[in-house]
């Protein structure tokens, strides 16, 4: 019940922030969500015995979110500075894991959400990139409970099944078939459904990757801020993989 209530509160909130809120409100919400997710990611890294990214990670991530223009070169600077800062560690075995965790976290959380900011040029694309996996997650949960028999990745997430994964993909495709003609009419339906399928698969990998981080850390959830869902990273793990995929394809097809 907590999961349902939380979702019922989050969905209209995100709908408003994405589609109608002033730009400064939208950017502020993205920044807060990014910081909360990065904090949970840093806590998971610490449970893996990897040094937390620290203040530099938050500063670098926020710059990734808001730097104008092409920010690809900035990732290189983050990697170089991250490696340099990791030299402060008393244990040289922490230098490479610490720098790698910093760069991955900045790209994984802040870089993915930057793609979401770019997608808001047409807010219906952004809402689509987020919501297609919400539809898929709901279907995966109920289909998996009802008929799930074949484990998808038992070492990583024993509750997930192939039946649930297929149900997720089918639900996302149905959602895309309804959403695209109405809110993104310039997109050919066949191409839009192909994008939906790719983004759904990306989102399912995002879910599995975050589950692997949690299982390796020995925890069930990344945090406790969202009743029934765990942490913010638990809530948007699939979106963090889907957003860059949708942005890359939309940007290159010029839809």
C-alpha cells in the first residue's frame, strides 16, 4: 500500500514539474533529486569498501547538470581531477577504485539527468522517457507475481523473472502505442515503438545494475526517503539508463 500511495503522489508531481512548472522550478527539482541519488550512490560505494566521492563529486555533478553547450570534455577533466584527488588516500589500493567510482557516479546520476534536462526542450519527450518504464515496472511486478517461473538474474535479483521482464516490455509498448500518436504525433509509430522497446530494455538493465550494487553492498534498498520504494535511486534506477538512450536517439533522428 505504501508503494502505491507514494507512486500516486509522485506521478502528478512529476507531471506538473516536467510539463508546466517554470524552468527554475524544474531545474531545482532535478538538482535536488540528483544530489539525493548521488548521496545514496556514495553510500553504496562506501559499503563496497570504496572511498566516497566526497564534495568534489557533488560539485562536478552539478556543473555537468548546468554547464551550457557541449560538456563532453568536462568529463575528461572530472576523471583527471578525480584521479589526482584520490592520491590523498592513505591506501594506494583505493586510488583507482575511488577515482573510478567518482567518475561513474557523476556520469550515472548527473550525466543521465542532464540528458533529461536536454529532453525538456519538448517536455512530452521527457515525460515519455520517464513514464514508459513506470508502466513497465508496474507490469513486471504484477506479471512476475502472477506467473513468474523462470528467474531472470537469480544472483542479482531473485524476485525478477523472465515473464515479468516480458510483461514490462509489452506494457511499455502498449503505453507507447497510446502515448506517441497523441502527444508526439510527428514521430512515425513504428519508429516510436522501436525506441520504446530499446528504452524499456535499457531501463530493465538499469534496474538490474542498481540491484547488483545493492546486493554487493548487502542492503535491500539504496535509502529510506520514499516509503514502499526505498530511496530515490531505487525509484529512478531504470530512468537513469533510459534517459540517455531516448535523448541519443531523439537527438540523432531530429524528431
